[in-house]
C-alpha cells in the first residue's frame, strides 16, 4: 500500500527540520513475528523563504546638527530558511529609497549591509527644515529573495533657533490707578516666534531701560506668551507720568541660558500711555470769602468770585458752580458759571444781619 505524505516543510513557524517514526515488518507465516526500526528523516533546506520585517515600520531618531556617522537605529529582517545552509538565510541590507540633501544631492543616510545599522551620511540635519524622514529598506537573502520595510526617522530638536518678538515695539493704553486697587488682569500680551519644537520662554523688564520700568512686571502665561502687569500706582496728574512710559522687555528662550548669549535673547520696546480717570475733586483756590454790603444794595451786585480747579484732564475739567440752597432758603443770592456770587433779592439787615453760603463746585 502506498502512503501519500503532505508536502515537506522544515521552516518555522509551522514546519519542522526533522521527523522520527517507527517502521514495522511482519512475516507472512502464521507465527506473527514482527520486526521494527526507528527512522529519522532530516529535511535539507532550500531557499524558499524571502526575508521579512516583523514590523512593517520601524522607528528611530537622530539629534539635529549631529556629525557624520551618528547612529540612528538598527532595522532587522527575519528569514526562516536555515542559517547554516549556505547563504539561504544570510541577509544583506540596502536602502532602496534614501533621503537626498537638496544642496548637495548626497544621500543623507547609510546602512550597514550586514547588521542593518542606519547612520547619518551627512552632518548637521536641521529639524526646522525637515523634521522627519522615511526610508525604504530592502533585505536580500543569498538566493536573491527580497523583503521590504520602512525606517521612519524623527529628527530630535536642539535649542538652535533664536527667539524673536513679533513686534519691535508694543503699545498699550491703560487707565491710571488710585493706588488702593491695582488691576489684576494683564494690560498687554506679547508673543514670540521661535522655530524650535520646545521652548520655555523667560520674560522680564530691563531695569533702568526707561522711565516707568519699575511700575510694571512681566509674567509668563501657560501658552508661552508673556503679559505685562501693573505693580505700582499710575497717576495721570503726575507731571512725570502724564506723557506715559517707555521701556524695554526681554525674552530668553529657555532656562539656564546666560543673558550674554545674544543668540538666545531678544528685546523689544513697550510704550504705555495713561488714560485719565475722574479721580480728583475740584478744589477752591480760596475756600472762604467775606464780603460786606449795605442792606439797600442793588439786586445784581457782585459780592465776590469763587474759583475752583480740578487737575483731571490736565486741569481742563469743566466745573459747574452752585449754591447749597439749604444755606440760602430764601434764594437771595445767585452764582454764575464763572463762580461769581451776586444779590438776587433785596436784603433786610433787621431780618438777617449775616448770611453764610455754601458754594459747591462740581466737575464734569
């Protein structure tokens, strides 16, 4: 009887390199005598498996601005043929699709044909120009069978780009403060450009860079921007402050960088203009005026002029004058908008020998 065996396969993951079985022999007589022997069959390898990459994409990284020959990653292929059988499983690596440097037309990466180690073939990769590369890697065995995989290479960032304020000069208007309550919210937010992937901007105001630098402070926001805050009272009526402030601010793109490293430092100007608020009451130049008049004085007679000033609006506030009628219930006096008090009704000394008027000055 002829037995059919399935095709022989010695290679992983489901094949086996050798097989053992027992062969029985029985005579044709009636004695039923049996003989047996153990048989082992070793399969000879043929190159019937192409190399393959366990993961379709392998990942690696390299630091920008590195030298030629920097290690990037090692990529490995598997070949299920017998490594001891000639070159059936001897894999040779090559780059089928390399990245090319634009300026020189040189290949950017090399690969060791025996180990699969990928290294840089040029120096000074620039992450801000090309942040990642994709290479097509071919593994070829001794019989010419091939497998293809992808090496995905990310360029790691270095702090090699300078920070730059997005404006050379920043302008903001802010209301003066009365000193008791300073504004909580920032009055200005500034932004910085830096092509590095990760930055940790540090902001400050340059001391003695201009009048008013001590009245403000810079704070860093969660999104990396910087904000200007008021830390001292601002007084529009102060002759030194009425024209505002101008000072310099600074940004450094990371912790631990010395300010003398000008490549990682930038400066900009800030101009702050004050807006006047009505925080001052009018003041009389002469708070008390006495006048003597005959009881038969004519209606309309001038008794004196009260003049008040208000330093808001640069001293140009409009002031309205009036008489507190609780001190002039019979309305015997009048005041015009120049502050001049006149007799409005006839006076009678026998009814009242002295009048005491309260004059009010109200700003606008």
